[in-house]
């Protein structure tokens, strides 16, 4: 079966339709059924298009695989990756990707951590995840203004997603229960392996970063073997060993 096409069983013709149509139809029905209709607070039909394309993208394994390199499980990891970067495009991509995945994780999978027991609705202790999503979209909006000066439409959508995160989350949650119900179709074991795969990838990315940092520090130490560099070397070696217990490194005697 082509995951980008579907058959509407209510249509007697049984013609194949693009999966995007299914997503946009479910989204629009969910807006009407929740009373959160389009353009009530502001013009947001553009958000409908964005969300439908986003949900459609998740059907494509290539999109998910390409996105993994931008994902981080914790705020600290996100900001740490960005602390030394001046690349507005990279910052935009990291914030937007994490915001998109967080919105879909909570709204469609009902599980911001992508693991653990499935819950029927967003719980109060998940307000932190909602705040995180709003913040990520806000930062993505900020950097998008540098990236899309000739296409303000992208920036407008990201700003609306930041301001109305709870509203769009409620729409997707309704869509999940009425039209998708994906969470109940995934076993706990499948969700566990999905999270484990993401965590393993993140650990490997972190390990590569630490190895590069170690190489830079070691090069600097060989040129200027002072105590401060040596202290940083020992710190990085300890961080690498925490990820890879079999790692061994000793400074050569001078």
C-alpha cells in the first residue's frame, strides 16, 4: 500500500486519494466538532495547511529520519547545541523541528516523552511541555524572520502556533480520538523501542560531539600544557566514559 494515498470508504468510487486530503479533512472536521473553527480569533487557514502537511510528513520515514539529527529530549540539550552557533538557519531548524515533534507527540500520540502509559488527555503536569512547545515555536518564529524575509507566510504560521499552541493541541487531540486513535494501536513495547531508538541516536550524537571536543582540547594541551586545559580534558574524558564505559584515555608524560 502506498502510504501517501488512501481510499475513502465513504466514497463509492473507491478512488485513491492523496493522504494529505485525509489529514486536512480530519483536521477541519475536528475544528468544527471542537468549536475551534478557522479564522475565529484570527486568520489561520494557513495553520490548517501547515498542520496537514506536518501530519502527512510523519507518514514518510525519510522525513522522520532526517529530523532526528535536530531533536533533543531536554531543553538543556537544545540550548547547549545552540550555545556556540551563530547559524540562524540551524537554530531555526532545531527550534521548529522540536516544536513540531512536541506538538504531534502530545496531540496525536498523547505522550510528550514518547514512552510510558497512554493517557486520555493532557494532564496538568504536562503544562511544562506545553510551555516548551510555545517557546520553541516563538524562537523558530524569531529566526524565521531572518530566514524568510521574502516569505512572511512561514513566520506568520509559526507565530500563530506559538500563541495558540493550546488551541491547536486541543484540535489534534480531538482528531486523535475521533479519526486516528494511533496511540491505542501502538503497543507499549513499540513505543518503548521507538523512544529507545531516539535515545540511542542522541547518545551517539553526544558521544561524537564529546570526542571532537576531546581532540580539540588535546591538541591545545600539546601546544600549551597548562592546568586549565588539563582540567577540561579530564572533565570531557569523564563525560565520554559516562556514555562509553570502555573508553580509555591518558595524557602522555611530558
